[in-house]
C-alpha cells in the first residue's frame, strides 16, 4: 500500500515537472516569470476581473460600436489645465468611487484629506489649482447632485469665474460617471428617502432657471418623506427616482427642460434616451456598480492613473436586503423603462470596452515578447560569431607556433 502511494506521488511530481518544462518552452521570455509563479499557486487559472464580479465566461455583444467608441485613452494632463468632472448620480455607488478618486490614486502630489472634513484638497503638482471637480474635492459647486445639463453649463464658469475671459485657459473637461442596475438603484433610493433623505438642495437648473412647482411637484407635503412605503414611493407620478439615470445624463434643454407640455410624452422619452446614450458614449469614462474591478481597470487605462488598493465588490447592500415579489419587480422595471434600456446599452458598451482594452493589452505584451525574442536571437548569433572568430584566431595562432 505504501509502495503504491509512493508511485502516485512520483507520478504527480513528474506531471508537475512536465508542465513547468512545457511552460518554459512555450513562454521563455522574462514577462512570463509572473505567469510561472501563478502556475505554482492554487488559484492558477483564476482571472481576478472575472472572479470579482462573476462575469459570464462568454460575453456576446448586442450593439455595434466602432473602434473609436471602444478605445478610451485620454491624454489627461494633471500638471496643465485639464479637469476631471464627476457626475454623481444618486445611489449608484458614487460616494465610494468619489472617495477612491481623492484617497486611493497614486499621485505625485496626493489629495490632502483631513480627519473630520468632508472635502479634500486636490491640487496639481506645484499649483494651487484643482484637477478634480467632485463632491469630495470642490463640494456641490453646481448644486446637489447636478446633472449633465447643469454641469456642462456650470463647471467652466465656476472653475474660471475669477479670471477674465481672455485669460481663461482652453481646458479639456473629462466627464465621468457611475451607473447601476435600475431596480437595485431604485430600491436603494427608496430606502434612503425612507430614512429622511430629500435632496431639496438640488437646483435642477435648465436653460438658466430652476423648474416651477407646477413643472416639478413634490411627492410629499411635510419636511421629508421619511417612513414612506415602497407602494407610496412607486405611486407618486412626479417621483424623480423614476428613470433618474436617463434624466441625469441627457440634455434636458432638448425637451423643454421640465415643461412636459413642450412635446408628446413618447417623443420626449425617445429624445431623452437617445441623448443619454450619446452623452454616455462620448464621456471620457463611465463605470458600473456591479463591476468594480473592471471599473477600476478601465479608469486606470483611460487616464493612465493607478489606484493604490483594488476596488472591492460589495454584493450585499441595503437594496439587496429588500425582498420583492415578481409583480413588484415588474412594476419597478416599468417605472424605470428608460433606465432599463440605458443600462442594457451601457453594460454592453462597458463590457465591450473592457474586452477591447484587454485584447490591446495582450497584443502589446505579445509584441514585447516577440521583440525580446528577436533581441535574444540577435545576441545569441553575435555570441556564436564571436566564438567562431575566437576559435579561428586560436587555430591560426597555434599553426604559427608549430612553424617555429
């Protein structure tokens, strides 16, 4: 019995050695050292991006995007005048991402975050000027949870308000945002409102003014809507939680802002959705709450900025703890039908961008390996030539000595 165990152990050792030899033959370059180390670890075949958010092994794209749509690499100059603008949509995980931006990026001059203060100072190297426009760096300078319509009209004037027009730099504004599954986001907002959140300080400025109470009625009469049931939350026809992500990302001036009488509802919905899709596609970057590690990867590749610690996927949230039946879920999906369509579009674009960037990364690594092999072969040929010349010289020298 003991002899049989030794044979099994010997067979496993031989198999392991064979695998190492094959790996050495297939991938001899120095870049493969990490791959060999991973081959020795228990999680050899694990892809950290796939394991983190449980992406399907085979992603089948639904939408056709051009290479320009998929490739996202911006020449962000933190030492110049470029500015990253974070559009923070409620209950999408934007607070967590916003903290990553001010506390978790490797920078020559890191943001200065003091205990007890909500805002951090994020100055460019050698300048007393910010490179980041966000809740945790500049505060709500354009209003609480300002949308695309507000930010694109407000940010340039806020950043350069103290400078004369002729002295204002021609900046690149790089807009970024985070989206979330509409049902989860809606339930999370309901729970937040239920605890007393109102966002009354939001300005909703469009075409130079905020909406009237007739254009944007309130769902409640008191100071807040705390304690409201999910049914009450869904029943309010003016609830801004409905299709919030589409409204936050579209150009509201195209539909007359909050004046619903400007055009028929069906036409309004189409214009809003098309605008949100186009703005999202043109943004420098967007991430998805459900794909934290991929969000980190794409941001790093887009801006050539690396985070210090990896993002963590939290699958247990307040929204996930809410148990709803199929009928309620269908009602929420119906109330957020524009957001549902936008999220399908965003998820497809996001995963296609991720695949595209990973393929580019693998192609670049392959090119570097080929270059290294070419250099190695050239060195080996040179050494052989030197050896042959040395042998010829030694032989001629010996002949001369023999003649003497």
